[in-house]
C-alpha cells in the first residue's frame, strides 16, 4: 500500500509531491520483504515439521507459491511488452530482454532496466522461494533438525549478503563517493537480488521465533513494538538527514536496520486483534487481497501507460488537473486490481487445488 501511495506522489504538484515523499519516505518494499519472509517462512517451517521425510515437499511448496505469484505477473508483463512494442518510441527488446523478465534475472546481479521498473522487487521474492527451501533441506539431509536448519540458513544468508554489500561498497572508487547519487545507490544496492535477499531472512527469523519460542515472542511484544518504532524514528529523522547517500551505513547497513526494526514490530502485529466485521477490518482485508495486483498495475500500466497518454492540457488549472489525475490513478489501480484478482488470480490459484492437476504433477 505504501508503495502505491509513494508512486502516486509523482502525479501531484511538485511542492505537494515533496511533502508527501517526505511523509511516506520509508522504504515500504523493505518492510514488505520482512512481512513476506515472515509469512512464507512460517508456512515453510510448518510444512517441513509436519511433512519431514515425505516426497515432493519442495515441489508442493513451489507449486503453491508460483501459482500465486507468477500468472498475474506474466499477464501484466505480456501486456506491457506488447504495448511498448506497438506504441513506445525507441523501445527495444535488445535493451529489455523479455527472457530476463520471464526468468526473474533482470536484476539478479546488475541494474534493473528502465522497462517495468517496479518489478525489481519480485525477482528477490522468487529467488527466495527458489533458493532458501533447498538450502534448508541440505542442512536437514546432514541430520540437522528443521529448527536448526532454518536458523542456520537464515543467519548464513544474512551474513553472506551483508558481506557482499560491504564488498561492493569497498570497490566503489573513493573519489566518486562524495558525489554518489541517489539513483546510483538505488540501482547498485537497493534494487538487486544479490544485495537484498537478506531482508526476507529477518522475516524468516521472526517466523522461527514465533513457531519455536511463541511464549517469549508474545511476552515482550509491547516492549519490542516500542523499540521498533523508536528505531524507525531514529533512522528516519536523525540518521538519514545527517549522512550522505554514499556512506557505509546507507550502502551496507541501512537495509538491515529497517528490516530489524520491522522484525521488532512483528510480535505485536501478529497478535493484534480487531473486530472481524468492522468496516476497517473489511477494508484492510480487501486491500490485502488485491495488493499484489495493485503492485503490478499501479506504475507502468496505470500511471505510465494510461494516464500519461491522456491529454491533460485541456484542463487549464494545474491543481484541478493534478487532483483529477491522482483520483483517477487510485480509481484505475483499485478497479483493475479487483478485476484481475476476481477473474484471473482466484481462478489460477484454484488450479493448484485441482485434483487433476495435482495428479498430473504428482504432488
């Protein structure tokens, strides 16, 4: 949701856009990575504990995950590729190889292309699904418990990725650091699989603690919530304004701090209860269901492809124009997302429970 809000600020007048960018300046995707690692990590731990030794556990996990994430992504990717090929001047497959996007390798070790820019975070998720379960199974193969295997995997990835960011930072020419731009930092450190895979491990550690140490996980939830909020405030208002974007902290450790702060919030949030039939609860549930489609359509499809091709110059007042664009942005994002969820996501997700397909895949 914060990602959609952040992208929407591009449509506002410049002075209002700066204010909104400052308010919503947190890296919402980093928070999402931790939440995703927590959710999927919990599913993975429960699956391994209940079905340890059973065949095709890994295949079953992959099928269920990929039936959820890949079909909607391929749908939007195909639409964008066709529309750019037909209407975008200067668009070239040589610069934006479809193969890389379909195999989630467009930003594996290098900068994400300009095409479909918001898709940089999805390969990090997909490589998490692809790599982490087999690594855990390797530990299990060598007679380690699921508990030990999950913890060793999470800590190993945390250490390796952090060391890689430090290695990359150490190899940036010193003379360029004072002028290191936000764009360079964004493309070299924030938006690559090899530099961000550790963010999901903080979520997996949260899932580990909740499953194996639930009593302590809940016992200190309010204290941890306060510490997490405090860490966010310190990082946002005291550390960020005082150091350069090309600093060691921003390039190597800032991602870990944001992820750790999010981890501290999880005990409270995971046990947070509200009225099931309340308007707020229903709204949150609806947004959560269509959030993946919102992520896929809000920028490249709605904002860049649709809104940018509307002749807004016919509206003389720039504030009325900006407000109209912004409201239309939200209307199109939500309506398209609800349509995709109802008529595409739900049917494809239902396929993973189809008996014929299960039998064909032998899962």
